[in-house]
C-alpha cells in the first residue's frame, strides 16, 4: 500500500481507485460504493450515472490523457489523481501545471504511482497537494526533508506565481 | 562575468546537501540503483568504463581564475591530475570516487560552480560563442540572456523529467559559432527595426539522427525568451516520444508533426503565457547585463607584431579579431599532438589561470572546439603570452587546422562508445606533424566521435570520423563536407568504413586530392564544394580490396 502524505502528515486514505479487471469494460464495469477514483475512460463512458450516484467523485488521469478533455468537468471532482507510471515520466508535471494554472482546479491534486522522495519538491511546486508515496519508502523522512530541498526558486510555478526577478527587493 | 548573489549561492549550496543525502541513501540501500541513476545524472555523475565520471558545468563558457584553480585542485586531489574539456562547455573528471563527489561539489560551490543538469533528461547547460562580448562581428552580447536562461532552467519543476536531454544554444554574432542550427533550441540574436530579439530554431541535433533545426519563429522580442521557451518545452514534455529513447529528442517530434504544426502548437501554448509574470523586465535584463560590462581596457593601438616565424604562425592561427583596438582574443590550443584533444593537466590549469590574471583581466572561456580563450589580451603582450603558453604546451599553432581535432573521449573512457577516438586523433596528428605541411593544407575541421551519439560533432566536421562497431571490431566511417556556422550542414558518408590502421592514410589521400585540385586561395571546403565528393571517394578506396576480393583477403587472413 502506498502511504498518503497530505497536509504535512501521513494521512489515512479514504479513497479507492476503481481498477478494471481483465475483460471488464468502462461501459459495463460495476461501480462500487464509497469514495471512488474513476479512471478517465470510465468517467467518459458513465459520466451521468456517476454524477447522479456519487456525492464525492475522484478522477484518475494517465499521462497521455490530456487535461483539456476534463477541463469543463473539474467542478465535479474532489480529487484528481495524476499517475506516474515511472518516476522518470514527467508528463504529469505539465498536466498538474495546466490544471492549476490554466483551468484553476481547486480540489485535491494527488500524485500516484511511482512517487518517490526526490521528486516531491518538484511535485509540490507544480501544484500537487497530496502524494501517494510508494510502498516501502520512508514517509517520515520524506515529510522531514523531501519538500524542503530548496528554500527558493527562480521560475514561476503553481506554488509561486512570480519569478524571483520580480520578487527582488 | 556573472557573480552569484544570495539566491544563486543558496541554491547551489542546497544542491550539494541534497546530493550528499541522495548518495548516502543510495549507499544505505534506501534508494535503488534505478532510482539513484537519474538523480546522479542530473548532477553530472556517470558510471563509466573504468570509474565514475563527473561533468562540471562551465555555463556559456565563462570562467574566472579562482574557478580554474579550483578545477586544478579537484584534478589533483580527487582525480589523476587532469581534466577534459568537452564540446558543450563542461569539464569532465574521469576518475573521481562516487563517495567523494559531494565533497567535490562542495569545493566547486565555493567558487560558484556546480554540476547541475550536466546530464540526464533535462535542460542542459546553455552554450554560446566563446568570443561573446569581444567579437568584432558581434551584434548583441548573448551572455546576459544565457545567464537568464541558466537561472530559468535550473530546477525547473515542470521540465526535470523530459523525454530526453534538451540543449539550448544562443548566439549574437554575424557568423554563428555556437552551432545553433544543431541544438534542440537555437536562438540567434538580432536587431530588427531597432528592437533586440531573436530567431527561434527548434529540432536540430547531431547524434543518432542528425537533423538541421528549423525556424519556428523568425523574430521574437527579448522580453519573451522565457515564456516562449516554456511553451516549446511544454509541447515537447507532453508529446515527445517516451517509448523509445532513440526517438525521444524534440527533433523527432518536430519531424513527426511537421514544423508548421509544431509551431502552431507552440504559438497556441505561448498565447496563454505571453505577457505573464515570466516575461522579462528591463530591470532584470539590465541587472544581469551589468555583470558583463567591459573590463577596464587601456587605450592602445593595433600594433605591428614581431615577424619571428614560429610566433607569426601562432598569431595567425590563435588570435581572433577584437572589438577594441589594440586588443585581441587568444586561443590556447588543447590539441598538442599526441595528447587527448581537450585534456588539460592541473599544472596547465594553474598556468592558464596565471596568464589570465596577468594578461586577460582574470577571466577565460572555453570553446566547443575544446580550447581555452583569453579574450582580452593586449597585442603588445602577445609575445609574452605566446612564450609562456609554449612552455606549458598550450601554443600548438593548429587552431582551425587539420590537427586541431575535435574529439570525444571515446572507447578509452566512455561506456557508450563503439570505438576508440583518441588514438585515431593522435595517429592523424603524428602523420601531419610537419608544421609547414599543416599550414600549407590550411583551414580544415576534422572531428571525431567514438559513436553515433556524436559528442565529437563528426557530422559538422569538414572531415568527419565516426567510430562504429562491426562484429566486435572497431571501424571508422568517414564523412566529407560537413560544416558549422551560418551555412551549417551535415557531411556525406564516402563509403564503407575503414580500420583504425587505415585512417591516417585515408586522411592523407583526401588531403592529397584537395592539394592537387585546389585553386589559389581555395580552402579545403571550397575545393570540395567545387569538385564534389567523387574524386575524394575514388582516391580513398583506390587499390582497396572490396566485394569478392575483400572476402578472399579475409579468407586468406
């Protein structure tokens, strides 16, 4: 199990991600009870049903699923989870930047998948605010050191809208 | 040159501590090898054939003497007493221990140096013209914008894990000396209707699939440099291929989409970023530009130099026109015959630092041709500089000549190499060791890469040599007619590859064809363009067994 880091602490994860078993299709898969993070394909196929059945809705995007496609739906989501199939796959950093900066998504933005200590600083800067740290990794040390690698930054980002050169005294 | 302020120092220092922590977590097993690899690469640390290799950045080629002396200290203390200058404004140490690297980086941080993003799939060291700020043909000094790009690209949170490496070059001269047509982004500064801006070239690169870049925007005012690069990087980060490392560079994406469609997407992305907070301010441009103000030149006139032959030769090859009267830019050749091109010993580093302190305002540059430049030498002191450089093995008068070879470390050091490159360079240097002959041959670029990754820029050599691996043996493919500069283009392969032993003969045959056919005042490239590749090809393969005869020869052996 991944360890959820949220609000500067290890948190209990109340969300379950719907996974399609072999042979199941987005159109036919049974929708379970509870707080569910739906894969993009299920959301696309069952949008009306999901909206009518669930008060709290989560969405999972893979790196090749463009955020533009859900831009108009963002108000429905409590959680948007962006998957890192491998930590060296950096597409979700752009997805996160766009969700926060261009589409002004205000809900929880969660990094899932191959989420490791040494990328937390970057993730935080592009706008993630929860992190499903990979199983077996040291969450306590990640909280202590992973978010504070650098005390300032040059560029604009979600967490700092002004570049350093505009913040000079 | 640029001097760090509080944030620059802080970030570099924090980087050292971050890396120290990463090394220690890797040693304790908390970080797996696969998890550590991209982290160490983004600190320039490779694991090579014999030992790790640490690649230190020399941003846009500028260095002061404290920095060079520190590199000498590192070479003596942690390496075997020498270092190697690469073709992209870096110094590589070939023999450090991984566990020493945090300490090495801490030493470097003391003099405002680092190894940040010198490798890995991220934005690499920004490169430019080695004569920036002093060249007589300069339109705009590219260094302030290069420094602004350095800061912007350092720890950019969105672009730390790109599909592949990403290299930016910027030039501000009439004659392009920064190979801008062969970078992921090439920026050519220019003035249009009194406004400073730049042309944006994207998707060039050497390597496995050499492609000349294409113009994505003819002119963009300087204020938009960061937002526009950001738009290009975002399109690439999202759409560049990640399924195949050999097809992951932006050049492949630009080819796949077509430059019009690619430009359309960049412009669409940029429309959102344009005039946003990342737009450069005049105040910031001025603040950075102030770091690159001209040194306190004395009033001097251009002078008549001593006519001593050896000195005159060196002056002819090693000096470059300066925009200030009475001054000249001096190139110190790191291509002494028989030494690995680009290598420099710790003692030579100290000597160069002394020379720079005494004769060139305490600063120096390195070139992508792997030489060192003292950019501001008074003509009246050239003779003294020559004598001191000569005594240190730094005055071989072969800059721009056949033996001033650009060469990667090759199979002697590099894990990626298919073949050795240094011994080929040395064998060619030995063959053309006669200075009269070398001068008679005249201007010619010979570039050697030990594999198709093309660190030795063989595609743009007038004569290019590429090491290839055939059935576990090392062979060399020869290209002709490549060139850098405004008319940059790729060389053409002349035919089947040669063995290492054949290479000096092959080069000599090519040179002979040129000498026999040249018109007065024609350089190698001029003759080549006039007579075409066939005479060279025919001579290179003359009397060489091929087809059945070659098979028979092999059989007999």
